[in-house]
């Protein structure tokens, strides 16, 4: 049997052998700026040296996501030299309350914020000229899944098609929405010669945020998927990665996660 797509051939061979299949992807993402805020810096924002896995998952969810799948980051490749830039921005201290928006819908006064009264200046130390390679896969969660959603091949083909066409249902971004991802490229393999020479050797990145573990487990606390209510209670998970020649083996350091 001849296949035009090597991924389909690989999948078929695995299925014939009766071995569990894990669908993998490799992409490169680029942007002018990134800000992955450190959890220990509350007042002035300071970015991590590299993106946390949860930030990468957020980018992938902008491309395709359903409750029945979970993304797993396997490796992060840092291509460009880690460079910082300091900026200062005007921000508002508060946000419009949902109760005021609902009041307006019932004929109440318009919810407004006067920036002259709520404005404050905050400094940020962010990354510039970023380019990362991401190797990831997905697994099924069993949440809100019908018979079709239990097919891994279906999700694989959708993700692959959207990556090849550059499709997304909302703009992916690097940490903060104002720092958008300018380019996402689906690749068969990474060009490791593009890694900056400044990243050679081993760099201790210290403890970094891996992600948030929500206590509801992704299920509505009211057991109603049509009008779901989720819990905001979550525990932060941290891991201690090392950047080795520009590569972070996320799966390796994931084993020592601390809450």
C-alpha cells in the first residue's frame, strides 16, 4: 500500500502492530516580544527566560482545542539569544464589573472607566526577538466526548490541517495579548544549526511555573455542560528545567513537579 503522507503510513504501521499511538507535532513560533510573567514578581512584571509549558499550551489552544483533548509539551527549543527590553506602560488599576454590565442590559447606567482616574504606570522587563521550536502531542481526556471525539486520528488531522493552513480561532500570543505570535510554521524537523551559539552549554533556569492544576479537573461543578460553572480554585505546579544547548526536555523535568 502506498501513502502520500508519511504520518498516515506511520500511524497505519503502529495500528497493525497493535501498539498505542501518540500523535506528535513539531512547530516553530516567532514574535517581536514576549512576556511570561514570573509568579514571584507582583508589582513590576519580569519575564521568565523561556516560555513555561502552560504558555505554550495556551498558544496551541488558540489553534484548536476541545475538552476531550489535552496537550502535552515534550520539548522546547530556544533558537534566538535571550534578550531583554525594558518598557513602561500606562495601565488601568481596575476593570468593569460584570454586575454593572448586567445592570446596563436591564436599562441601568453605562459601565465606564475613566482612564485619567484609574491610570497607573508599570514597568515590564520582557523578551524581544523570540523564536521557539515546540514538540508536542495530545491525549484524550474523556471529558464531554461523543463517539467521534474518541478518535485520535480525527483530532490529529484537524490539528495538522489547521497548522498547515495557519488557521486559528483567536490570535495566539506570547504571555500577554499585546505581544502576538507573528508566525507559526508546521515543520517535519527542527534545524538545530539555527540555535544561537550563546545558548551552548547548560543553563540552570531555576524553578519555573509549569501550569495550574484546577481542583475541578476540567469538569463543571454543576455537572451541566450546556451552562457550565467551573471552579477557580487551583494549585500552582512548578518544575526545575535546564536549557541544554538551547533545548529543554520538558518531559524529563516534568517528573519532579512540585506544588
